[in-house]
């Protein structure tokens, strides 16, 4: 029994040791797992690189509701001038179901694309989405085809649009990941970015509406400050957009963006509800995601442009120019976890096979960092001009050849001149003069040969 107990004790100690070892050796970064969001589907993406910082059911197909209008705005900006005038059709007025937001525009009313975009994105008016679709493609169905083509171009894999506004349709679907790609793409447009940061907009008087009394407020509470006239439980100082959405089937949706220092992130929340206290889960979850991004990540400059990376010796170069300074052409910036030690990041440096001559500013190699499967690189350029070692000698040889040819030409020309029929004595001045020329030419020829 004692021997058996020893075996049991040894076995238990072994299990305890192995479990400790495994836990220690294969521990993972749990900071992301500490994020707590109630929404069924969401994603957090860094804007410049597209790197996903957090996700929860990000590729789950869901209804996008009015976040659809981001794509409608993209196509309007890429296919129209802001000053283009669109006319409101009967279909735009009467195709919107009850309880959906409208801008109270009138049939036959003329509005510019810029005015329509403001009312599309700020209060999320569904009727103006139809006006834009018909203005661009002639019909909603043709515009939907254009939307789907653009979605594929951006990189969406699970998105299918059937209308320009997100009014519920079982075939009108997307994912948190795809909407993050669409939002990221849209925010590269300066006009779109400017509009989605506004908190209100007023339509001017038009041919069908005599007063400028149609003022609309944003549906994005992240942008609304707490003042004596307005109150928001969700104001986020670093927010830069983007678009809310809601239908009964989709739940509460929000594509949001925020920028702090030099880092901007995109978040998407789909299917959110309300807390027991009556607070909006889509805003609370979005704030949680944005805070997580700025607390744990930042954009760091790994290398600054025009920095001397190293100095290399170039073969076949003159003594004065053979030591070439290799410069970094562009800034190399990357998203890093704030806990990461940048000194451990070692770049791959490739210097081309260099031989004189080399012009200043010409490419001489590359430098590349690979971080989490993504590459960040810059060309390396010459900081100086490098001359070949035989440049001076070559120039002198060319000069001597030219002088020699000139002298030979002169001598030949003088020989072809008619001779004086009279006899010339060795004591005459002309004879001495001519002899002097000959000996002078030979002497120069001898000097040239000696130099070479």
C-alpha cells in the first residue's frame, strides 16, 4: 500500500508540474480577450493598415440597415460632381415604408448632390438615397448592381445589396468585417470625412420649398457634446464619424471611426440592443472598442526618411567618392502594441551590387520590416554621387587624342601647300622656321606617348 501511494503521489506531482509548464509556456496575450462587448457581432480595425485588433463573429452575415448608405455615398462621390443637380422622382417619395426616416423632400424638387449627401449621412434620410441611386444609374436595381461591384472591388466577401438605403430585405446582407472595409475606404475621401463629422445640417430653399427650415441633426451620439442645449451619454472626443443604422430585424448598428495622435481606427457593431438601464449597447460597445485600441496600440516610426542607414564602399570609384552614404527614401511607420519592444524588430536590408558611376538619389537597395505577417518597406537611395575611378584619366586621354589629331591635321595641311620653286638654303629663315615646326610636332608627340 505504501509503495502504491508513492506511485500515486509521484503521478499527481507529475501532472501538476506538466500543467504548470504548459500554462507558462503557451500563455497568450489575454488583453484582447478582456474586451467585454454585448453586441453579437463586432470588429475593430486600424485604418491605415487594415489590421484587425479585435473581432467577435466578424464574418457572420447580418442585416446592415442604414450603414448601407456609406456605400451609396461612395458611389455618389465617385460618379458625380458635388454641384450636379438631381430631381426628386415620385418613386423616391412613395417607395419608403412608414416609420423609416425621410427628409420631407418633394416630387420635382431640385437638389445638388452635395445637399443630398449631407441629408443622406447626417439624419440618415431614406428618400434621398433613392434620389441619388436614380440620378446615378437610372433605377434602384441598376444602382444595386453598381454597389455590389464596388463592394467586391473593396474586398468584401459576404456582402450583397439590393437597395441604396438599407430598408429591410432578406437578401440585403453584409458582415462587420465587410462594413469595416467599406467604412475604411469611405474615410479616405475628404468630402465624405467632412460630412460625417457634422452634427447638423440645414437644407436651403429650393424650387419646391421656399424656406431654409429643414434642419437635421446627426444620429451619431459619439459626436454630440454635453451642453446646455444638448445632452449625450456617449460623447467621444476623438470620434470622426461614421454612420448609424437600425431596423427591427437588424437591431442597432454603428460603423464608427476615431483618431488619436496619428492613429485612426474603424469599429463596427451589429445587432446591438439596450442595457437594463436603457442605455444603447451600440454606443457603449463602440466606446469600449475605441478605448481598447488607443490604450494598447499606437503608430510608431521605425525609420525616418533621409536618415543615413549605413555607409558602403563602392568598387571602381574614385578615392574621393567611393564611400557612399545609403539613405532611407520614405518614412517607415507601423502599428505596434505598446507593450512591444521596438528594439527587437530587425529589418531585412538588401543592398544592390553597386558599381560606379552612381547618381545621387538613385535606388541602391531596400529595407523591409515584417510584423504580424505584414511588410513595411522603403527604397534605399544614394546620398551622394559616385564617380568611376578612371574618369579623370579618360578625360585627359580624350583631350590628348583631340590635340594629337589637330596637330596631325595641321602638319598634313602644311605639307600639301605648294612648295617655293626657288631653292632654299639651310641658312634661310623660312627653312629654320619650317624645321622648327617639325621638331616641335615630334617633341609634342613624344610627350603624349610618355604620358600614356
